[in-house]
C-alpha cells in the first residue's frame, strides 16, 4: 500500500433564435474568491472510493501502461488521506501543461495475465465556489500567464472556433461589450439550444459537430459548446471534470462523471458555470451562472491532455477514467466503481 497526502467543430449551422441577454456582474477567481453571502462558504465532507478492475489477459506478452487520475487540493477542495492500493507499484506524475496528477503503473505482462485491482480512497472537503455577481471588480485578482491565456482562447480538437461556433458566438453577443454579460448571453443560449439527453450515439464527447446535428447531449457537450463560444468571443474559458455527489444522499455508488466550466475576466478572476445542471434545474439557473455547489469533487482540468509519461496514442479528450495502453494500443475492458460517504454531513 502506498500512502500519500496531497497538499494544502463544425459544418452545419444551428438555426435558433438569437438570445441577446446582458447582465451586470462581478466575481472573484480561485486565488481570492468573494463569497456571495456568508464569510465561510458552505462545505461538504466526505470519503471517496475509486476502484479499477483490470481483467485477466492470458495472452498478454507486453507490459500494460496504466494512468489513473488523482484529485488535488485547491482553493475549493481539500484532499487528504489519499491511499492507492494495488499489487503493482505506482508513481505519481503530473502532465506538463495542466499539472493534473496521475497514478502511473508499469504493469508486467505476468501480472496482467492474472488480472488485478487498483483501489484509490481519499477524504475530501468540498467548498462552494460562488462569486458575488453584483460586487465591484477587484484589483487583486491573479492574472493569467501568457501560456494559460493562449490555451484558454484556443479551440479544442473537437471544438474548433471557426464555422458555427464563431458565428453563433458573434450572433449571441452582438452589441454586448461587457465580458461577463457576453458570457451570460452564451450561457442562456446553450441552455436554450441544447437538450440534456443521453440517448443514441455520439453524446459525451464534447463534439461540436455532433451537437450541430443532434442538439442534445450531456454535461461534456453543454460545456464544450459554451467554452468554444466563450473563446470565440475572446473570453478565456476552461474545462474541469470530476464526479457528482447526490445532494439528498449521504452515501452510495456514483454512476459516472460530471464536468463544468469556468471563464476568466480581468479584475474578477475565474467565474464558475454549470450549464447542464442549470438545464436540469431551471429554478437554479441564476445560481449556476457564477457558482459551483458542494456536491462535486474535481479530478482534472483541460482537454486534449498529454499524459506523463506521454502516452503513445493521441491526446486524451478529457481525463476522469483510467487509461491504459499495451503494445502502443488502447487497452480495453477495465471496469470501474465509484462510491462516497458523507463524513459529518454538510457545514
């Protein structure tokens, strides 16, 4: 057992009405959040388990390279008591650009032939990330580095900024100069234009070409489209992914991931957005423009990720599940289970 504590795209055109909605707003970034109400924001304490079952592969002749994303502490979550248990040694690595952390395994063929299990557990405190949308700009917000600004204004492989992305962003922000009001217009448009629907094929990749055809998807599709339009409108924006916690349960299994977005405005910092949760909860649409609640845990940021050590295949579209390669090819068949238990409830 290893114990570690982590320290404190597009060819078709969408034909939908223009929603030119302008709001005045203020916020704060991760380095200096401004709570909207209380001095101490709401928080949720919980333990989390992440289990990977690697199937027995009797025909294996080569080693398996395996990466499992590891959550980190930041301004809105504390990760402690992290343990990774497996019959194979691992090392902790960080990708070179986003600095996401991964447990990396070089699995000998003999171990892979038998199959094995990796179990990661940790405790977490997740705090609400909420900005005061009526607060004045702050002169103390941390600016983006040139590399961050460049990346957070570029397209992703599945979300190029030309074509319908750029055209729709221009339509929805026409006549609006304030960047927060621009972002709000784009947020409202995504909620109006998309349907949260995980039926059929193609959803879940954040693929703008799929959206233009289907106009439906999950959180990845909602936020891929929002981030692409924000960047096309000149607003830096970024993607984050982790897992949701049921708001009305205190323990249980978690069926899959959840993702969200943030956009950056000078003088405010990073402003949180959760358009898919706003679609599912219309009474909370105001809340989720400028807030992320406590019912989540973040694992990684960014898309088109080059792992460390670098994988043989293309950059990962996003990273929340285990990724493996054997003989230079993607290793299939791993099973995952996720679960949580509240520790003392919500504060």
